[in-house]
């Protein structure tokens, strides 16, 4: 689920280091392949989807008004592996199933998502008051609302699409960005914070100027 944020960071690093001038970042998931359809705690939450974003090099001034990725914050902690994972292993002949401890995931998600978003903003010399839009990983509405509340941001500043396609993991952020642009919510110059958490646990955030 945090894969798209990590991929944005890698793409940005390639551009900043001069190894690439233009990078397409793709988030795609087919959760239908790893769903245990007898587990109603997971199979009703997830969906298949794909989305992409293109990053392109440009000369910036180093100011917070620059367009593009302003800062990144990435984290992981293997102690929490067992609360969200796909079972099976190297000897498994069939595709494993997604396993999740929902209450534990919720508890960690709200705390860690708010913290990583605020850290990314701090690295960029910004605060939550500067944010035009939060574009979160579309885990579920409770997590999205609780994270916005913890950051002191109204839901009017949050792009929500989970009701349309469920949790599409790494695809959910590019899908939400696409919807936000299509609806003329996201405009050039807007400050956006994306944040995500997923199996590992791995979580992170990117602050960017659209």
C-alpha cells in the first residue's frame, strides 16, 4: 500500500541525481488474486486498479513555491509484519492470501500517517496550514477521516475516492490524483501531501507542489 509513495521517492532521486529527465511512476494492483473470499474482514475492502504519474525534470529555485516534489519521509518497522501481510512463502505453490488484523492496522495507521505527513511538511519548511489537499492512500474512510482530524485539517481538503473502488493499495493515490484533477479540485500550484501505510509495516509521505 505504501509502494506508490516509495516509488515517487525513487523517481525523484533518479531525476535529482541526473540519471533521468522524465520518469513514469505506476501503481497497479490485482487484489482479486490474493483475496480469501471466505474472510469478510478483508475481501469486501479491496479492489483492483492502476494509475500512473509522470515526473519531469525542471530548474527550480529551492523555494517552497517550486513545482514538483518538495520533500519525502519514508519509514518501515518489521516488528509489525504480522498485522498485515500475504501468507505463504517460497515453497508455496499457489498464491497466498492477504491477512489483516483490522483494529491493529487502524491504530498504527492513524498515528503513523499523521506523523509522516507532518514530518514531510516540516522537511519542506511548511506546516499543515499551507496544505491545499491531502491525497491519502485510500485505505478506508475511518482512517482517512481520523488522520485528517489528527492533522487539524477539514475533510474539505481531502480527496476521497475509496467509495468508488475500495482499497486499491499502490494504485489508490494516483487514482485519487486523477479524480482530483478531473474534478478541477487540484490545480497547478496547489500544495499536496500524499501519505500511505501498508504491509511491513511500511509507511511514508510526499509533499509536492502540483
